[in-house]
């Protein structure tokens, strides 16, 4: 299994980094997780065509996690013939992005509501409901005896340790280093310090801090994690 980071910044893309987006590949199957703002150009640099994506998983409906589903589907609907794309997301999460324009995109994809456990290609997907401003599914992908756990965006929850238990890679939202700002957002977002603590409790093999606020110093997040970690950034590839 291979994990490739397309982008990992939160809220809005920067000049050199897209928002959340991850390619997970195994046994010839290409799974796109969270096509956030500006991930489609990064995707095109890695794949021969939009049709090379076999399925999509979306953790939640915020545009920094799903906006570039629109250009992906446009390329498949208007470009060379491509099969219908299976897209899995929480109920209603994709309503707005699928209604962005008048190009008929419905025939380009089949939308499936995420279940507690299901299969996508060679991957077993287990999900956890995690606290955020909108419904958010934590995703645990298993294939070939390897595990990638991904939080999407989340506030503190005991479920995070279950999600990440013994995972080979834990991609954890860490918007802030030590303190969520403003404070009333603390139930819905996480820090690098919390991500590191959860990684330690869960016994993960590799921690990747994701969704950092644009313009912050990653070094502060890495220090706050208190656990060996790296930051999700374009070009990071993890071979499992």
C-alpha cells in the first residue's frame, strides 16, 4: 500500500500547498481521499488521466476537503470516456459541491453514504463518527495487512484511539500546535499536542500531522506533538 499526500493545509490553499488530499494505492487500485481545494492540479501531475481514479472517499462536506471533486468530475464527464466514479461520503456532504454548476455531473459519479464498515476495491473501510462542525467520518483503511487511519477534521474524542489502534500510519488533524483558537472551537478541532498523545496511546507506527493552519511554522507543531511525526505536505510518499 502506498500513501501520497497531495496537500495537507487547512481552510484555504496557499501558493505552494493544496488543502487536504491523499492518494492511497494498492494492488493496482487508486483511491482518492478528500479532494480539497487545489488538489486536482496536484492529482493530474501524478496520474495519466482523471479516469485513473477508481474511487473517492470524503470525510466531510467542508470545501477544503471536497471542493475539487467538482473539477475531477468535470474532467471525467466532459473529457475522454470514463467509468462512473464511486464516491463515498457522509449523508448530504456532497450536495453543494455537486450543485456548483450546470454541467450534468450526476451521471459521472455514484454517491454512496458511508457505512460503519464497507469495501472499496481492495480496501476495507471502517468509520467512526467524530466531532466536528458538520458530520465527519474518521476513516480506517485496511489492505494487504496494512492500516492507514485518517481523522478528517475532529475535536477530542475517545474514538480517536480506537480509530488509530496499531495503525501503520495515522494521518491526524492538527490545525493548531497546542491551543485551539478561538477557544469555543475546541470541541471541533484538534492540536498537534492532542494528535501526538493519541498516537502514543494507540501505538501507531507513523504519525502524519495534517490540516495545519496556512502560514504556521510546522516546526512548532512537530515539537508540540511530543511524538515522532512529520507534516502532511505535497510530495510526501509513505510506502507500507
